[in-house]
C-alpha cells in the first residue's frame, strides 16, 4: 500500500531561520512520483516540485531545496532564510506510476508558522 | 498561462439539498481528477476521468456522481448533502500522452462547500 508520512504536524520558526520539513513514503512500486505542494491560508494548492523515482538528484530552487533519498524513502524539503510569506501548510505527496492517470496520495501536511 | 477553472468558488447548501460543482481543465488536457479536503485534513482522491470515461475511483460516496463531457469539462454532482460534506473540493487536470511519463496534475483553486 502507498502511504506518505509527515511526522511534523506543526512547526514554528523565527523569520530568517532555516527549516526542514520531513517526508517519508511507502510504496511497492519501483516507478513513482513524489511531490510537494504549498497551501497558503487562501486555500489553493500550489505545486512546488515533482520528482520521479529514478532521479535522486537534489534540487534547489531559490530558497527551496529538496533532498530525495531512496535508501531511507525520504523526500525532505528545506526552506532557507525563511520569510513570513512561507507560512502555510505543506503537503508531501506520492503517485504510483501503475497507470498514467494515477491518483495522488497526500500526507497529512505540516503547518509552518514563520514568526516575524 | 490558462489554469484549471472551478465554479462556483463558494457554495452554501442546506442538508439534504443537491450541489453541482464544475471543473474546466487546462486547454488540451484530457484527464480530470476530483479531490475532497475536509477541514484540517489532507486532500483525498474521489474520482478521475480520462477521455470522458471513468478511469479510477477512490472514497467517493454513493450519493456523489461525476462525469466528463465532450469538451472535457467535468461536473461533480452531490445529492442528499450531509454536514460532513462540508469541504474544499479540488479539481485537477493533466494531459495523458500516449507515450512518455505520467504528466503533472495541475490543481484548480477549489470550491468551498458549506452544508448547513
């Protein structure tokens, strides 16, 4: 069965601190996709990244970086020099590639508070 | 770039009433997904359609039905509404190419349904 675990329910950090959001996944498939989405208070789901299971390269996009480690089934997300606008709920998610239109399974989310 | 359009954005209904949510996918996208996000919860997959045929089904109540039309837009019909149906309903769309990797799902802004 596929499952995504975000052990951190809520995190608070002071602005400009770095913060890492943890994500651990379970899947029996060898081909799958991992995602991170941001959900600000307005409610929309903002796509941040998609990573396929064959690409373990870490990725950096501005202040955001992602660390994918298949050996530990983890796909952690780090925000460097956090800003108040980063306050949101962040979802890690998994999609198995058994069929091309496979559904996305979300973790429970981590609520991130950036304090000014 | 055009995004997924959902209407209405907000909807208030009474118990036992019916509701219809509409989703207009990104132009040329042929696959539509519906997700339900209860208060404080993660989005849960309901149902998906590819080329106007149902392709996958999740935890969708029997009181709900959906379809995809010839212009690829989709409607989620909800009958005998219950208080527990109050949620944010997301539609996502993707393009399922005949070959190649699974395409990214792009989410609409959601319809917030409140059942009183």
